[in-house]
């Protein structure tokens, strides 16, 4: 009984620590804000579309049916694709953090109160943090050979927050940066 209680306590502590680290990383934002109107205009969620298929099971099923492909090669391919996926995930997290920091900065210096935007921002941050936890868990399962990873909620949260930032940019700033 004591072993089970200790294992449960350790698991709760580990999950709590991971949640705390992810939430702090997400809320803190980047130390500097290298965001420009050009960067915002160039930011597109299409750069994250490869994530949607990178860990899809169809590819592995097809490859396993091919002659000369063994389990070791498939495990190596899955590991390499997870590494690439984590690189995309790092970029997505960084971009989300930058857009969130830019929105907070714009709210701070806005001439009128933007409580509605603050609510949207915090909702998207919470959705993104939960989505990130789900993706991390699915990556653990994927490493065990179980299932694929769905990033559609993360990409959707990124698109929502990017659109909010884009709406806050004055139209004359967009026209000036395009010229």
C-alpha cells in the first residue's frame, strides 16, 4: 500500500512540475520582443502544416509492408520524425509566445481599455497550454509505438491569437510596411 501511495505521489509531483514549467514558459513570454509589422504579416500557420502528417500512422503502415524494411528501421524513422516534430513544436511555442507578448504590449499601451482582448488572450493561452500538454503526452505514447499526434488545436489557437494581433495593427502601418 505504501509503495502505491508513494508512486501516486511521485506521479502527481512529476505532472505538477511539468504543468508548472509549461505554464511559466507560456505566460512569461520571450525576454525581448523582436516583433515587427513585417514579421506579423509574414507569420503564417501554413509553416506548421507539415506537423499534421509528420507522425501519421499511414506512412508507417505503408513502409512496414515494403520488403526490406524491418522494425529497427521503422523505430529509427519514428524517432527521427519525432525529433523533427519537436523542432516544429518549439517554433510554434516560440511564435505563440511572441504573438502573446506583442498583444500584451499593445494592450498595455492602448489608449482605451481592452478587457475583451485580455479575455481572448488568456483563453487562447490556456487552450494552447492544455493542447501542448496533450501533444507532449501523445509524443510519449508515440515513442512507445502507440498512435499519432494531433496538433490541430495548437495550430488553431495560434491562428486565433495571430488574427487578434493582426486586427490591432493600424491599417496604415500595414500599408507602410508593404511599400
